[in-house]
C-alpha cells in the first residue's frame, strides 16, 4: 500500500480522492494540502465521506507544509489536483515533492471522469475570468428556449461543512442562505436560479450526478459548469472551451487549461470587442497548434449597465469578481471596460480605504490597480467588503460581479450594476452547433 498526499484547493482534490482512491486498497491517502483559497486548511476530509477504508477523517494541511509532511508521513506519491496554475508553478511544486523523495503525479480524464446516462455538455475555460459563465448562460438559455430541461452541475466550492455539502441542490434564492454560500458560490449559482434551471454542486460528484439525472423537475441534458480552468468531472458529449485574448499565450501555459483546449469540440475566443487584433491572432494560432479540429467561434462580451448616469463624469469605485482578479491574474474586468465606455471621470483606488482582510488581499495582489475584488469567503470578509466600499471617497459604485451585492451587504453610496453576456460574431455560432447536438441525441422531440 502506497501512502499518498493529494495537493488541492477543496475541489478537484476531493473528486480525485472519491473517484480513484476512496475504495482503492493499493493506496492510503494520509493527507490533503490546501492552497489558493483563504482559510480552507486546518479542516479534515470527514470519515462520513471517506469510505470504508478510512475509519477516521483525513487531515487537510496548508500546502507550505508539504515537504515536511512527505517525510513525516512516509509519503510515496503526491497528486497535484487543483487548477488555474502556471506551468512553472506546477513544476516548482513537483520539484519540492521529488526533492523530498516522493513521486509527483497528475490524474487525467480516464481516471477521474464519470459517465452520465444523459447527454453532457461541458463548459470549461483556459483561465478564470474568460467568460465561461456567460457561455453557460447562452447555452442553457438556448436549450431551454427549445423546451429542453437542463440541469447544471457546478465545479465544487466546498468551503464549509463537507458532510452537509455532499450534495447541494439550488432551485430558489433561499437555497443560497440555507447552504451558507460564500459570495463566490452565489456568483455562480444565483444566475442559474434566476434563469429557472436547477443547479447542483457539492463534494461527491457521483452522488450529485445520480441526483441530477433523476431530478424531480426533469432532466434532458446535464451541463457541466466548470470552475477555474479545470477539465470536466463528467465525460462530455460536447466540450466547449472559452479563451481570453486579454491573456494571449495563457492557453498554452496554464494547467489544466491546455487540457481543456486540447479536448474541446468548440473553442470560443471571447472579448474580441475589447482586445487588440494581434492578441486575437495569437490565440487563434495557438488553437490551431493545440487542437486543429476544434470549431472556432469569436464572440464579444456585451456590456450593459442599469444607470449609466452614475458613471459618466463620476469618480467611481469599481468592484470586480474576486477570483478573476486574484488567482485569475486579471487586472481588468467588465467593470473597468464599463467605466471607460460610459465615460467615468476616474476609477478610485480603494487601498487607502480598505479595512481588515482586504488590506492583505490588496497588498498581495498589487497588480490589480484601482479595483476592489469582491471577496466574501467568510462573514469577516463580507463585513470588510461592506466597510471598504462605504469608506471609499467616490461618487458612485460600479458593481461588476454576477450577483447584486446590495442584496447581501449594505451599500450606502449610489451604485449601478454591470451586466455582460456572450454575443457571437457571424458563423459558426452556438445556435447552429447546439441544434446539431440536439438532433444527434434525439432531443428534437422536446421542442417540436
């Protein structure tokens, strides 16, 4: 029996354990390590989810203890299992593992993908913040307009009670509160709820898949709504991957984003309306290099706002999606584009007004510039976000997150929301390609 550490971030790591190691008598997972997300170490993977081979929970340590854990626990193999990581950082961790004497491994689709009895469409991206959620919205809306019942399954974000989060079903706004969702979770689940489709998430994706397939409201198609740039947990029948020309080259330099690109049936180059021509060409060339058979779609990230008069000639505080700015590596988002297009006088630097945990976040991610990431992994972070916004000397607040922040925090200043949706340019487009998918899987009777 080999001793194993799974290196993760409360998502792919748990899935790899559940699908490959949980019932495998050749291995003993002695620990998880955690990084990337605040305050997810110091817990344990509970015995209730770990299976019959584990009478106790499996401890979760901070990743910076990896080398000493390998020696202390007599570890034979370390499995890298999180996403949106530059290759040099992946291999730096690999060097730490090898130097400590253990093997360094990556598990692929054959070892970890589950097969559904329903047709599966996967929506993935090469980096966080490419526009995956916009693409999922477009695909789901198109299918629902044809009368097809879509059940979405979201890449995991289990940052709380893992037993309680084994299988989570969201069908109404009150479910967000019932499941104690963070801002990051709300940003992903709320748009699905408002659209009227069911969305699942959690920890055990075999159990989630079974419930999704048998959802009481019906299920014709499973849509995998991928997180970060991870590849799908479910074997897709149609794989869509989104690319961002604001970060040209990243599609060949980040793990496992390149996996998602190389396995895509459809590659969408998003944000072509705000990217330069040379960057768009570079992304096109990289798609041809990595996956010459992929169908390429170009799309704009169409931006609208509720109250443009709160932007024009105003000093605005721009609040952007947290993960996109932090581990997504972006220093521009929909809020930045909206501020420019609608004539803001100035985007205000939040740093002089930041409090609590946001001081550390802004110090860590100095490249962000005059933007405020909507961090909300805990009640403390939510309180700090509220205080920072209300402290800031600005005329108005520009909210560029997928949810209405005013629903969960008290914003004392005038504010307006930014909305963004996928708008394909010419052909091929998703309508045409989804119609082929519907015909191939005999779903046309659903809307005839």
